C-alpha cells in the first residue's frame, strides 16, 4: 500500500513539474515581442544578395566544356557531305532523261534528299557557351539590382518604426551607410566588396533585432557576421586577419547563451553550433579556401537550426 502511495506521489510531482515548465515556456513566448515584417524582409533580402553573388562567383569559375568531335569522324563526315553533293549534281544533269522515261511520277516517289546543315566547329560551340554563360551572369546582376530596390523600400518603411523605438540616430546612419555602399558595389558589379558590405549590413541589423524583447536574432546576426568575415578574409588569403576576427565570436556566443530559451532536449544544438565555430577557426590553419567555405556553411546551417528550436 505504501509503495502505491509513493508511486502516486512521484507521478503527481512529475506532472506538476511538467506543467510548471510548460507554463514558464508559454509565459516566455507570450513575452516575446513580435519583430516587424519590414525588418525581417530587409534581413531576408540581404541574405538573397549574398546567395546570388556567391552563385555568380561559382558560375564564373565554371570551365566551359564542349564535346569535341573526333578528327577522323569529322573527316568522314565531310567526305560523306561531298559525296552527297556530287550525287545530287549528277541527278540534276540526267533529270531530263529520267522524266522522259518515267514521266513526272518518279520525282514525287523519290523526293530530293535535304542536305543536313553543317555541324558547328569546336570553336563556334565554345563561343556559344561563353555567350550563354555571360548572359546568365548578367541576368543574375539584374535580379540583384531588383533585390537591392526591395531592401531600400522595406528599410524606408522600417526606419520610422526604429525611431519610434528610440534607436540611436548614429546607428541608423551607420546602417544606411552600409546599405548605400552595398548598392554602389552591386551597381559596379564588385563581388567581394558587395559581400563585405552585405556582411556589415547583417551585423548592423542586429542592433534593431535587439529592440524586441525575448528575441535572439541580433545575437545570431553577430555570429553570422563572424563566420562570413572569416571566410571573406580567407578568400583574400589574409588568414591572419581572419584569425583576429574569429576571436570576437566568444563574447557574442556568451550573450547568446545567456538570452536563449530552448528546451533541454535542444541544448545539443547550441553545443553543436559552438563546436562548428571552433572547427571553422581551426580550418584557417590549413590555408585552404574551399575547406574554410565548407566549415563556414556548416556554421550557417547550425545557426538556422538554432532559429528553428529557439522559443
């Protein structure tokens, strides 16, 4: 009997504990201030700019492959075409005799074969592929210009709300400076500078996310900034500068750890993010840009995972 009572008490305590945790989680969610749609749109479109520029860089690096026909096969093809042309010439010279013997019906039964168009040379094909590649890249730049316009539109709408929230005017000036520099860099098709200005803009936007209680987007923006900056300096082969920048992550990660609200089962994602940042920093020792990029992408994926599980 005593054992049954003890089990019952433990079940009650467990249920009460679960209810308390749920109430605390619900309360924190209710206290979480909603982020304006315009600010979210600015952030997302800056992300699109970075994504598109990296696509352009990848496209530019792609070699142009054109299937080159075997030389003997080309010669055989040319001989066959010459033979067809000669055969058609002899047919036309004896056309009168054929008509006299069999009338006009034979012409309809054996129509003249159409000469196939000459196949393009290797150089012609290669030039065609170059033009296609150039046109694709140009279209990407045009799309980027449209995305930049959207950023300006949403920023103009949000700026008023930021002022109402009491944001520092110097912070607004700094953000606009980064946005204007990004616009100019994209207009000039400066890939690395566009990435740098985008990264600075991401960092600056963190100040606005901090205005809204219960949100960690600002802290995640600063960690995103560090991951991207490490890669950009590696891209310029300035690995020492990349290492200097990487030291800043500790203070940003510490702030994230203090503010984040996640369930016990999801704490592993925070640990995974920290490990991936350390892996990114360690990759700088190898001085291999591709390796640094892979490690950076892992960090960015882990940041997205944190966004999914954070309350």
